[in-house]
C-alpha cells in the first residue's frame, strides 16, 4: 500500500515528557554545594558496562539543553556504557571545571557541548594531556581556524551539528506552500552563528519563489526585540507572516505582538522546538510551522564516541569527521498525536537501533545521518511494531 508523503512533520510534548525514560536531567540529581555544577551518574551498574562516558550541559530546565542531554545519556547507555552527566547550572565558566572533574573521575571519553569558541582549544589541550577522547555535540566552532586546529589533537574524535541552512530553507518552503509572498524576519544580532545561515537560506529560497522581505528586526535584548517587533508589525500591515530564526526570545516576541492585536491573519513560521510555541500551535492558530531536529546530535555524537572506544573510529580522509549537515524537519499542528506518542514520548532511536550502529562504517553512519527525518523515523518504528499502518496513512508515508 502506498501513500504520498506531503510534509516532514511532528510536534513536541511538554518538557516533562521529553525522553522522560532517559531522565538525563531529572531534578533528583545530587548537588555538590561546593560547586555550581550538578553531577549525576548512570542508573546502570558500573560493573555491567564497557566503560564510562561523560557529558556536560549548561543548565537544567531549558527545553533544548535538557533534551540534548537526555538524548546523549540514552545513547551512551544503550551502547553499554555508564553515563556521567555534569550540569554547570548556568555558569558558563564552570564548564571547563566540570570537564576537568569528569576527567579526574576517570571517564573513558567525553561528549561535549561547548557554548563559546574560546573554550574549544582549552578543552582540547586538557583532553590531550589526559589522553581522554572527546567529541562535540550540537555545536561546532564558528571560526573555521579553530576547527582546523582541532584536527591536530589525537584525542579529537569528531563533531556533529545541525544544518542551520536547512532550517531556513524549510521555513521558506512552508511559506511558499501556503502561497505567502510578504515576510518579516525576527532574529538576534547581525552575525549570529546560528541565525545567519538560517536567514540566508530563508531569503534565498523565499525570494527565488517570488517572495519579498518587507523588513527585519535584529536584537539580542529580550525587551527590545518585543518593541522592535511591534514597530515592524505596525509599519508593514501587508505582511503575511513572521519568520523567526529561533529561540524563545524571537518567536515569542512575534507571538506576543499577534496576541496583543488579536491578529489571526498573520502567521508565524519559526525554528527550534520551543515549548511556548509548541503550546501555541496546539491551542491557537498563530504559529503554522516550527523546524528542528529534536536535538538528535546527542544521539549521533554518542554513537561516534562509542564506536571510537570500541576500536572503530570514524574518519574522513584520515581525519576526525566534522559533520554540520544534520537534517531538520518542519513541524505542523496536524501531526501532534504522532510526534507526541512516538518521538517525544518514545525518543528518536530505540536501544536496538543504537546497538546496531556499533561497528558500522563511516559511510553507513552518514547514510543514517542523511536519512534522518520524521518519515524515516516513522517507518523504522513501523518496522519495530510500535507504529501502526493507520498512523503511517495519517502521515502520508509510503510503506
């Protein structure tokens, strides 16, 4: 039986449901009062594991970072390793100390999320000195010269991050599919490493399809961006929608403005799977699409590390791979039930799938990365028996 796939889709649950079975950031984690960081170990007995892998996260309670941490923890444990998570509780400078503490605790490898470029080489030096391999998850240096320097470290296993260009391209296609040609853009300060490629891709795709950009707002100040967004909205009554590059500051600013004026004609297309926006998609009609990858790089970076530790390092031309094209997908309200039950409520990859990705080649790994989408995940879950044919029919997925 065949059905035509119409859109790449899905939707998130509230943060409490997100991979709750992974419990990567649960509030029961013990806190060391002498340090701003919080540590937690694996629930898996150490004696039953192949080794210990550490991972860090900046803060608990942030939807994106909680999900990334949970995905990392689940993949590490599914591959048979003990997971040691350390949270800096919002203190960016604590990140380096947390990594030093995990090294001192005897981890065999590290899956790291580093928020600023200045940290990469400092961390690389510490890992090199200790002989502890590390892989970067979800963020890579914005400065390519730093990436080039990372290749010189023997302990650098690789890096993997989303394709931000694809976020913008997806958003533009959603607008064009709806027949919209008049756009406003809301984004952080000019030059932002995440927003810039999203804007470039959106503008390129949207204008090629006959669209026009009526105006842009750029600000990193949460209060200022709301004021600027309202001014832009009032100055452009012919606009049909906002494109927000992501983060709650920007998409929420647009949402606040539309709610203030009860304007249900103009819409929001945004990036990153923010909880406020998700709730709005379910409860009202202001937001028509969100794009994201559900922080899958937590899984993928962990697979890179577990393969390395088992003697199967991934390489490209003899060097550790730096992958920056993990696909994103569009989120629309009609598929809340599927996403809620089978992605947000059941995580991205099953334990069996993680185990099957141990010992694979670099080419096979890249095939998994390139294939990542909601239809691909739906078919995989159908093969496992956790998704029904009726649910595939509702999504329009061929099977």
